[in-house]
């Protein structure tokens, strides 16, 4: 995905970025004292703008998903309880955990997804990965920091509190209807439209507005995803390698049924 145009970023982000260049990362650990040395306003809207602006510049991060996905178009409902590291620039990641009630690993790279095959199939075929249908997006657009930042910017009346260790905690709510009105980009609108009616968020930043952790809590619509999604550990070093052809299955082998050998009188 191409980076969002500069015009899509609120002016306050540009102002905040200029302030960050003049800021000092040293000094007292007290947030109120540090605010004076950085000359960076620590109100909620400015911290949200700075946090999302820095999010768009993130090269990598850890993603943790604990969500329930409802049934849709003949697909049964399922749960995701997985965590892993993503390369935001390559849009490549590796997630490990529980997928559809089974332990699994999912690789995403180059627009393709690969899911680890169960041990019994691995033994039968000698293959390690099942290639998902092109366009499959198990984790929706949550790993896409550009779309996520744009959606977070639509929040109205966020609040902020100062926490220990020069950390700022911004809280707010994204309303799907408001996001769809405010976002012109069709791709970002599609992401926003897949969210429930309301999505709460918590954004923790350092004193210079750099995000430490982002937690999303989709809720309010039984037909949409629910649970929590977190981004953290910004700057983690992912190492996602695409499987080679000899490791890949394009479909699961069918199980042969034993012939009926029952004798009739």
C-alpha cells in the first residue's frame, strides 16, 4: 500500500512534528516537568495527532489479537488468539497462537497468507504450509498502520491522563458512522465499515508523542468483530520468510473413506 498523501494528515501533526525536533528526551521523569522542557503541548488532541503521526512512520511492531469473528457468507464464526511481529513497510508478518480452536502459525507476505498444516497432514504430505486463497486477510487491516492511524484520527473529544514514567494515556472512542463521514479514502472507509458501531481505544505515548502501545476494543455490534487488538513493541525486528514451493500445499488432501466390506446375507 502506498503511504497516505501529506494532505491527509491534519495540520496539527506537522506542528507537532516540528515541536518534536526541538524536544529533549532527557530530564526529569515527571510528565508535567518534562512537558515544559519539550515545549510540546500534552493535551489529548495534540497527543492523538502526534501518536498517530508517529504510528504511520513505524517500521515494525508487535500485534496481539484476541477477537471473535462472526459467521459470514457461509463461513462459520471463529476466534483468533494470536500474537506476532509485523514489518509495516513490507506488510509482512508472522502470528502464532490459536486459530479456529487449533494451534497454528500464520505467515503473511507479498499479499499471500500461509497457514501451518496440522501434524498428521504434514506427516502424510511432507508439506508445512497451506496457501490461503489470494486476498485472504485473516487479521483484517489491523496490521496496516496507515489505515489504523486514519481511523483513530476521527475520534471526537479524547481525554488524557499523565502516568508514571513520563507516559501519557489517551482514551477515546471511534464511531463508525463518524469515521465513514470523515474519511474520503475508499480503502480506509472499507476498513472503518468493517468495525462495530463503536470502538474504544487506549493510546499510550512517551513524552514526545511516540506511541508505546495502542489497544483497540471493538464493541457494540453482534455482527462485527469483538475483543481486543493491541500494537506494541514498536521497532521490533521481524524476520518473515516466504515458504519455498516444496513446503506449500494449495489445498488440503481429502480423507479417503474405507470401503464398505460388510457382507449381506
